[in-house]
């Protein structure tokens, strides 16, 4: 009798557990559109660099201060555009910040997100932009588990490959994760 | 006699200094502040000496007493699917898939919730919000292809709330839209990005009878920042700039291309 109860408990528990796991594995879906994680190895995601400019590819959020347009390149960094003459805006710098989505500014300091950390950049001189502080783990690590705001298939995260810095559209072959 | 000339001289110098401060016609709408203006999809916002950050489920307050070193002073849970935060005076408006949340900011920078308006949707749409003393404007749209936001629910509309009592927002009216996203407010003019329908400019003086002043539908609009006569409009192919100093003669100034 006792063994039956244990057995039943086990069966029930299995059901409970299985309902929590992202399903999809039980049937093969073939090739589907979804998202796949883009990884940075080790601490590479913390590396911030400034280049003269890069093309705007996937536009994110936008911020304006003192005739300068700051535009987020989704998960990749921030474009700085001189808009002193609105009929002739000039791209002047691009700050590579892996996992960056947001921008805000106070005085000479720009705040942005670097994966799960908050970064403070000194932008008083666009030719000498520096990281002055890093406040770690301000965000819950949702994107390290699954793509936020996404409904559909995605390639399961393999943490051994590094830190997820972005999710990209991709054709997935029998993905085992979906939300 | 000498002192009179001295006064005149000082007056002239003073006038020069003052006039040089007025800068160009497109200077920041709030004048000489040390923070800028964010688009309506912002999840970071600086207000005075504080930085507010919303993530999926909470709002965090950071003190910027030392702007180079933000110090977390408060965290509060809000709900789920938090999309954006908007500041108007001492108020914060948080847009989420599940509802509209209103906060007042205390003198120590900590926000306290005055209202939570639940949309009661079965599936969560996306929604930024802008507001003034009297009204809040919220766009709701259905899920993106590939699902960037909230599933297959077909909800595409502009909602106007009366927020004159921030403890009791009243939903006034809903207007159907194509697929509305970011929005911006300058006085009675509402700029609304309606995806494939482009940029729509409304006179919202009467919330029950908003009037379409102009529409630019040759691009897929995503978000806007109105800057006292200069409009930045983010679209999928360009960042467009428009001059709206004369609301009856809104015209394009430039476009910054996006590689497709």
C-alpha cells in the first residue's frame, strides 16, 4: 500500500514537473522561425569600446539632449549623432555596449544597461568616452533563460557557451524550447 | 555721469549674455536642464537627482546625488510585462501589458503607487504611455511576428484616460488604430506611430473627438520625440526629422538611413 502511494506520488510529481518544462521536445517540428541566443565568452560581454561610427542596422530606443541624438543599436550599443543642424545630422561615434537596450543621461553621465549590469559612461568629451562605474546585477537574468517579450520557438540556452548578449531571428531546426 | 555710462555698459554686457543663452529655436523643450528627453519606449528615466529603471516586473530607484555613481535606494514590485516609464512633473506613468500604473515621487525620490488600472486582457499587448496633468494616452498593439510582444491578441487601439485624479484614472474613450506603437505629446498635439500606417498627428484638444491633422504613411513608424517644434521619428528605414513649428505646414527636414 505504502509503495503504491509512493508510486502514485511519483507519477503525480512527474506530471507536475513535465508541465513546467518548456515542451516541444515531444514532437519534432522541423524547421521553424524563432530566436537564437548570441553568446559572449567569459567576461567579453563587459568590454565597452568606442568606434568612429557604424551603420544603423537594428534601431532601438532613442534619446535626445543638447542637439545630440542617442540611438540604441539593439543589444549592441549606442550611436551618437550630432543634430546641431537638423537638416544635416552627422553620425559621430558608436559605443559598443553588449546587451544594451536603454539610455538616459544626467549632466555628463550616460546610463545604459550592459546585459544585467548598469553602466555609467562619462560623455563630457565624445573623443574620450570612458566607463566610470558599473553597478552589477540590476536586472533579473531573464534573457539568460529565454527571450523577453517573445512568444514562440527559441534555441535553448547553453550556459556553457557564455553569457547571452542578444537574441537573433533565425531558422531553427527542431528547437526544444518555446514559450 | 561716469556711473551712468558704467550702468549702460553693464546693461549692454548683460543683454549680450542673456541673448546668447537663448540659443537656437530647437533647443531642448525644458530649457537648460541636465537631463534629456526619452522616447516613449524608455525603461530608464532620469528625474532630478534620481534614475528610475523598470524591468519586467519591478521599478528601481537610484539616487544620483553623485551622478557618476548611482546608488540604489528603493525597489518595488509592479506586475508583469512592464514595457515603459514616462515622467510628467512629480509623476511617473508605467505602461505594461497588464495595466497602467501611476506613481507620485516623494521628496526622497521614492515613488509611491497611486493607481493601478487593470486592462483585463486575456493575452498581453504592448503599450507605451504619455501623459500631462489631465490626460494619459496609451497605445495597445498586438504581438509582433515572431512574438516580440504579447501573442496573437488583436488589440490595436489608442486609449485616453482622465488622470486629473491620479488615484482614480478614468478610461474615457478608445480609438481603433492600425497597430499603434510609440507616441509623444506636445500641448494638444499627439504624435502617434502607427506602424505601417506611418506617423499620425492628432489635435487632441477634445479627447472625445480627436482630429487627424496630418499623416505621413510612406514609412513604418516606431517611436517619436517631440522637441518644441522639432520631431524625431524613428522608423524601420530611417530616423526622420520634421519641423512642426507651424502645425499646418509640417514638413520633413532630414532622414538618417538605417541599413536594411
